[in-house]
């Protein structure tokens, strides 16, 4: 009897160890997209003051003063918008080395960028380049697009489910694919519209000169969502 009882108990335990089959829920996978075009509200202008360009006319300090005057006339808050990027200042032992300073200026509109370039040229400063443009509040725009992408995915999933007489339930998986930063890098030597107009002779018709413009930036967000499919309606 003891032997039979042991065998029966072992059989019961063995059956209990057999894994139950996992039930697979019906689901639908969809992708949602949302995008928008926005005008950048930030740009970076790189300004270099190089003694090689001065030809002994001004000292570097005097040229910095002219830069400050130019920015003030353009309506720029230099303390807030201007920063020193790099510099080379010669020591007493190397006075024959030409010094330079490079600044980065942040502006908020294409019109402000144009005003800066006009003011620089008027103050004999020609080393200005537009290096990049971007959207300051990109994260807020991106978040709103994510919401729209999710809504789009849910709509498409509902349409697909209804086509086969079913409906969607809870979302059981969401995948997000980060978009690239909304920054456009440029390396454009900017010209002053006023300076170009002054170069036209009295006998020539003054041409319509191009102005600085910020091209639109496209921001796009993508998500994929898996929804449970509810049973077919009876």
C-alpha cells in the first residue's frame, strides 16, 4: 500500500508541474503620426573680431566698443544675448601675434538678425555668420504632437476593429520613436542690405534686395500602439 501511495503522489505532483498554455489575446497594432511646420524663433550669429582685419586702424578693445555700439543700435540686449565663444590674446612675449575674439549672439527673429547685420556693417564689422536656427519651445510642440499621434493611432485601430465587427479595448503596449532635434545648421556669411544698396551708383536702379529669412522647420512624432481586440459583437 505504501508503494502504491508513493506512486500516486508522484504522479499528482508531476501533473501539477506541467505548465499551463498561455492564452493569447487578440490585438491590433497601429502606427500614429503627427507633424507640423514651425518658424524658428531662435538663431545664432557668430561674430569674429580679428586684428588681421583691422590693419592697424583700431585696437581690439576699440573694435569691441564698436561691436557694443552696433548691438545697442540694433536693439540687442548684449548682456543677455551675447557670449564669448573663443579668443586668443597675445602675451607680452608674443606681441607680433594677431589677436582675435569670437562671440556668439542669440537673436529671436529674422528681422532682428537683419538689423544686427546692418548695424555691424555700419560699424565696420564684417565677420558675421548665421550658424544655426532652432525652435526654443520645441519640447512643448513635441509633446502636443505625441498626443495627436496617439489619438491618430487610436482612431485607426477603432476603424480597423469595426470593419470586422469588433472594438478595441485597453492599450497594452506603446512604442515611441524620438524625432531628430529641430535645429537647422547653417554657415552663411550674412550681408547688410543697407551696405549693398549703398554700392549702387546714382545711374542704376536700386534692386530689391533679399532679406534674412528663417525657413520653416518640420517636427514629426511617431508612435506605435497595440490595443486589445474585444470579442466580436453578437
